[in-house]
C-alpha cells in the first residue's frame, strides 16, 4: 500500500489479539466447573448479554440474571474470578504489535464489543494501552458491532475519512459492515497474514 493515505488502524480485540472474553467455550467450561445447566445458561446469556455489552447493566446484574437467580454453593466473586481467568492472549500478535506500534507511525484504535468489567480487566491485564491510543468499546459508547454507527463514531473520534483507515476483525460479517461504509477492511485469519498487510501498509 505504498503511497496510501492511511492514518489510523482499527482493530477488534477478541479473536485477534486475545481470545473472546466470555465466549461459548468459556461458558461451557464454567457450567462443568460450577455444575450448571449449560442449555439454560445459554438461553439466559443470549437474552441479556447484548445489554451488558452496551453498558446498560453491570456484570453483577448480568450474573444475577444468568447464574444467581437462586442461591448457589459458590459466591459471585468466585464466578467472576473464573470469568476473568478465561482471558488469554493469542499467540504472537500482541507482543509484536506492541513493538511495531513504537515505530509504525499510525494511530491504533480498538473497536470492540465488551462489557465494562471484562473490558477494563483485559486492558489492564494485557497492557493494551501499549498498543492502542484509544478504545471504542461497546460498553462505553452504547452501541455494538455490527451497528454501522460504531464505525462512524470511531472515524469521527479519530478525525479520519473512510479512505484514511484500515480495519481488522476475525468475523467476516463485521468486516463486511465496515466495507459497506467504504473502510478498507480485512478478515483477520492469523498473525502472519495480518502482519504482512500491516508491514506492506507502512512500506
């Protein structure tokens, strides 16, 4: 992309740099760990999780609906600790991006769907301030991908046009939403392919 006008890089977090903060497999593992009915938990989770991700309720509120609607043999704090412990960095990309950020010359901003407590934990735990200049997180802006408005908001905050930014996401549907707005967007499928695009963008 030599000679391009790119100024800002937008990244998803879950599925790109980190695993999903509270994804399907983590919930299934929680049901096994805490002896919960997985089918029932999934129904309740799908009913309310979007509301949590746009910051309308707290993690405690979410858990009151999904898990603690009757007394349990474990505490809410134990369950929250389990949730936080599920977050891990995906191989290679995060340490590379932190180093690359120092000399790349681009602003790098996340656009991610995440509930506030999980989002805050992951930012601090994995030192995401070292690679992101700002966080357009669903819990803070009151909207979530694939709502096109979250991309419009991100471009407004960054003060760039669609021609001046790139976006990376592991979900093709959300990549398509960004493409529909004219944003040059890529389906992240692994560290090596995304690194190649980034290095070509800077060259």
